[in-house]
């Protein structure tokens, strides 16, 4: 889901059992083909055909797609950064986890959360997977990688860069969760000597130094009311490798930069709402809260308030120094952020169902044009078809909900709109647990027939018995 790989998420999930994972329908025995390359499979392989289908869609490269429009708006807010948007989603566990300091038992690594191609290879779960790789490419002047930047001359050594890309996480199914989504990573580094100079010239004031280093114009906008009550301290500490004023400088510079970007983008959305006759009601409040990530400290999350709810749109923080050291630049320090595009796009364009991003229905695609945020007009939805499935959990071994989610997606593709637990009870005598899940099927572009959904539901029930070891009731 869009919830980022924060420690809180990890803690929440640490208690969950780890199931064997949905087995593959398997292309060739023991090999899996992804984007033209083949990989050996093993006991870790849990990437389904339904997911592989998404890896080649290239939504960020369709200029009129809302996600690409948002990506372009963000890129435009960062003219001095190198822009990457064509890095392939297959990465190593080293890139995705180890290079960022994930502990060996970090829950984000679990098979229940990540799509593995094999033990060492996976579909990236976040764009942070490219942090070390791109910094090292800059330090080494690795021409082949640097050439992938669309505007390489802006930051020829990747001192500052953005990466927009598709990312993948095993998750539940509903209108705001989808196992494939998009992020934009931002990384900004400074020579430590440059920060010392800026601080000296600002008489030691980190905020004044950050303002001086920030070439952008302060956004005087009513589009967002910003609030920040976070404090750097024991719970969200400065790294021992950093001087306090250095870390505070980085944090201030990062927050200024991100506030300006978000305010700039939200202002466009407020304009769109005015045009469409809706009342923007004071814009979108934005707030900063403390967070934790293995690869930043201190760390924060940025949230936007939408229809009374705070939505997390971004994780960020001061980069762990070992990443810069490993990249071959111990004399630099930096900050990083990771923005989720779908949530922001849903809010900006008024798109209520995350599956729509993957729809090729012209009634969706024809509503958008490059560079423009406009409010999506919902076209009439086709009727849903709902089926329940009740079963006893396996007597031995684990059952993990995400295995059921992938199994339903495999059988139904994008016809599945939601899967949710509606009932659970423990038999008083046998102690066995019975659960009932409700599956909502609906097509984005036609009315589904009861017969076709029955056939899909039969396949789901069948695979549940074969692959998840449950006993149907
Ligand atoms: N990669 C993190 C996530 O997806 C977000 C993040 C990026 C946090 C960069 C800090 C710095 O959860």
C-alpha cells in the first residue's frame, strides 16, 4: 500500500505470520521472464503474472496520463536536479534493502510484503533502491548510467537528482490500495565545506543559511497551510557523524524545498477546483510529523489533509552518512525524500479509485492533457457483483491475507475492486478459526455477467484450497 516503509509499519506487521507465498503459474520451468530478461526462480519467487503484466505499462511515459502530468510538474519544480524516469523495476535485494541499512529481519523484506523474483532479485518496493547506485555513478562519472538522465547537464555528477518510477508492494485490495504504484525520489547533497561557508556567512543561523542556499522564490500562496511542530531530539536524532548545525541546515533546506514544491502543485489544484466550480475551502492543510526510516535520521513524513483525513504523501530525512561514504563521497552530506504519486494525483485530479490509473478506457484517458490539473468527471460506473467465500484456516502453517489478495488478482485481474474480511470466529470446541472474505468484482468499462464472475470465483475457491491450504465451508 502507499504506506511507506517506516518503522511503524514494520512494527505493525512484525507480528504477522509468513506464508509460503503464492506460487507461480511459471513461464518456463525454473526461469521467469521480466521485461525481456530471464531470471532463475527459487523458493522466494512470488511474483505473479498479474504483477509482471504491470511492469511494462510505462504510465509515466504517457504525457497525458495524470501520473505523468504530476511527475512532469514535480520535475519542473527541480530544474537544478538530474531527472531519471527510465530505470527498470528489477533490482537486487542489495539495492533495495542492504545498501540502505535495512536490518536482516526488517519486516519490509518479508515475502508477504515484497515481490521476489528470486532470493537476490526483486521488484523494487521504493525508489530509494536507486540512491546509492546513482550517487556512486556520479562519484565515478559512470557515463552509461549518467546518460539515462533526461537533463544530465543540470547536475552532471548527480549531486542532486530525482527518480520517478513504478514500485511494487504486496498489499490488500481496495479503492486506494494497488500492488503497483509510483514514487518520485529526490536526493540533494552538499559539500560539507559549502555548508560551513554558508553558515559562516549567515552568522551561524541554519535557517538563514538554508534560505541563502535555496535558489527558489519563497512561495507566497494560500494553497496550503503549513504546520510543523516536530523537534529534533532523542526520538528523532541527529547522526553522530553530523554536526548539529549541519543537520539542522539540511533539514531546513529540505523542508523549504519540499514546501515550495507541494505548495506550487497544490496551487494548481486549487485553480482547477475554482474552474470546475468547487469551493477549495482554504486549500489543503499540510503538516510535518516525525518518522523513522533505516536510511535517514532525523526523519519526517509530510501529510496533506483531504476531506477531513490526513494523508501521508511523503517520507524524508537527512541521509544516513554511510550511504554517501559507500558512494565514495565522504566529504558530502545530503537529504532525501520519497513521494507517492497516486495519493497526490487522486487528490489533485479528484480520482476516487486507484485502479483507474491503469485503465485504458478512453473515457478516462481522454480527460487529461499535459501540464494541466483538471478535475476528473466520473463516468457512470458499471454495476458490481459481490461474492463471499468462507473457509477454515489451515490447521498447520500460516495463512497470510496478501497471499489471498494476489491469488484473487491472478484469477480476476483488474475486475477485482475490493477484498475484505467480513467475519471471523473461533470454534469453541475445536479451536479452529473460520473466516469469511467478501470480494467485490466490477469492470471499469462494461457490465460483468454473473456467469463470468461465478467462473472466476470458482477458480479463486479452487486455488485457495490448492495453494493456501484452507478448507472451504
Ligand atoms: N523510500 C521510503 C518509502 O517508500 C520513503 C523515503 C525516501 C524516506 C527517502 C526517506 C527518504 O517508504
